[in-house]
């Protein structure tokens, strides 16, 4: 095992690679046909002969994750809370029995008794539990913490989050209303010191992806978004180590496998650099906790079974990129037992048959992946710095710059979709007119009209001219 397996091979120079490429292209310059010009504004070569320094797993700046032995991730299942919490409880128990290891409850809880009904017979001391879309996050945390204490488990075993993110809510609403940093710091101060694995702030960066932002924009907006909350927590009196432990990020994977994989790797290094500036005492404070989810942008309402193929690619990319948890949406929008089971099974296959949990950062060391990661870091950092110089993410939103940039990128996507530069099987390539369309309609909150709201969309709903 100590033998150098490359010792018997003569390395090829860059010039030799180019010579071979041009030979295969019968004398044509490879730069005319094989260069990948990205939406982000940089170009990627068809081969790389050298690589930027990637570092090692478990070492700052954590591009290669904080893990050193294995790449375990939580298989998350979203459960909608209807008028009957008991029904959501049955769905959650069934999901856990079927392979899920994390539950995200979406909806509202109005009392401690409803929380008890929701969590009945669930071993909350053994799994991650998240609460999303709650209009009373402080109460939800208090009720959950009380029920957790009743299990008798160590408080450090309390894992999950109350996903409090007023910036995302305001951005989608078109106004912050009564938004103040107090709504974030109040909940953070409620959490006890020994509950550091339960987070109270979730930066929902998936909204930028689903609104058509480029990967660089998504990374920069998420970084500025997270920095706004970090500043608020530190200014409220929390130490940087305590403040960092409250924050997690939610990113959507797309059908662009390599960009989705590199996005997670790039963000970990970006966030570690932000935290470093605050000089934390503990190295673990540099770590970004990332929840991955499937793309709403590329979820097709036509031929919905083709979504299973896209979801597999997206989950593979997010998990291989080192996310800490991943959630797959219902491929047909029904949230039926069948559609949710299919989503879970994709992750179970990736774990039990592809063994993605056994290898830390499987793409690490790839010249191409490392160069792509480095480019994303460089461009996103420059964008982040420009946002901070412009007054931070809140000013960028209120002045309309963020929405304007996303709208411009979204129109580029739509244009590429119409011209079939972006190809979606069953949608703009090999469409089946007899296929039933899925109802993927989502509820859009009423705009407060303080500024233009961020509009998420599905690219499959883009109209294609009949002549195309």
C-alpha cells in the first residue's frame, strides 16, 4: 500500500495534452469547441494538469468537510402539519421506520399539547428534529426543550433546529414589516448553553437558487445572509463560538452535478474564512452545518417521474459534496406514501449500495473539481465583499439590487431553456404530450410591497415558442 502507483508512468505536460486534443479535433483549436463558458463569468478547461491546494479533511478551512473517518449524513423527511397533529405524527413514525433519520415538521404548532401529539412515541433523543414555518419560534423551542428534558437524555443529544429566518421570509414577502434583529437574538438567548447541537437560525439559501441565481450569486448571498445574523448575535452579547453554533444553512442542489458538488465544498471554506475573522476559541466554530435539498427550479411539472432521475443526480451531488443532511421532495407534489417513499429510497440506495457514507469527500483531489471549487470561492468572495461594502444584505435587498440580479440570471436560464441549451428529458427534450402533469403549485405569500419580492419559479413552466 506504500508503493507509488504512479512511478511507472511518465507525466504528460500541458503542451502534450493540447497537442493530443488538437490532433483528435483534426487540427481545430480546442478552445473553439471544448471550453465551458459558465453563467458565473469564468471558463473551464476540458482538462487540468495541476490542482490548487485542497487541504485535508477535518482541517481548516474545511473545504473537505470536518469529517475524517466517514461521511455520515442524515436522511431527512419533511412532514406537513395539517389540522390534526396526530396524522403528522403517524407520517413521521412511518418515515423513521422506513429509513429516515431526521424529521422536519412544516407548518404551525399552537400549543404544548399539540407538540406532545406531534412527537408521541418518537425517540427525539436519537434523531434530528426541525421545525419550519413556525410563526412562534420561541414558544416552539420552549415546548420542544421541555419535552426533550422529560426523556432524561443528556441535553447535548438534543439535535435539530427551529428554522428562524426572517430575512428569507421578508424577501419572499416583499417587505420586512416589523423585522428587527431582536427576533433572531431573542430565540438564540433562550437556548441553553449545553444545547449547542440545536440551532435557532437557518439561512434558507435555496430561495436564491430557486429564483434563478447563479451559483456564485447563491454563495455570496448566503454568506452575506449568514453574516448579517452572525453580527446580530455577536452584537447582542453572544461570543463568536456561541453565535456560530446557532447557525445552519440550507442549499438546493441542481441538475448541474459538478457545480452542486463544488458549491458545498466552496461554501464551507467561505464560511470558515468569515468565522476566522472573529477569532473564535474553538476550531469547530469554523464549521458550516449544511442541509441539502432537491431543486424546486428544476422540478418538472411535466412527466413528473423524470424528476426521480434529476433528484438522484441532485442528491448524489449534495451528499458527495459533504452536506450534513439531505431532503428529497415528493417527485409529483402529492406527498403520498409512494412519492415520499421513493424520495427516501434514493438516499437509502446511495448509502447502502453506493456507500457514499464510507468515503470522506470522494471528489477531493480531482484537478477539475478543485479548480471549480477554487473559482467559486474566488468569485463568491469578491461578490460578498462588494455586498458588505454596499451596506450588507439588508440594504442589498431593500434597494432592489438582489432581486434585480436574480431576475437577470433567471431570464438567462429561461433563454437557455427555450433554445434547449438547458435540456430536460420529458420537458423540452422528448416530451410526452400524453403524460399527466403534476400539480406543483406552491403558496406565494402576499407582498407587503415595501420592495420587489424575490420570485421563485420552475423552469419547466417556461413557455417554448412553437417553432423551437
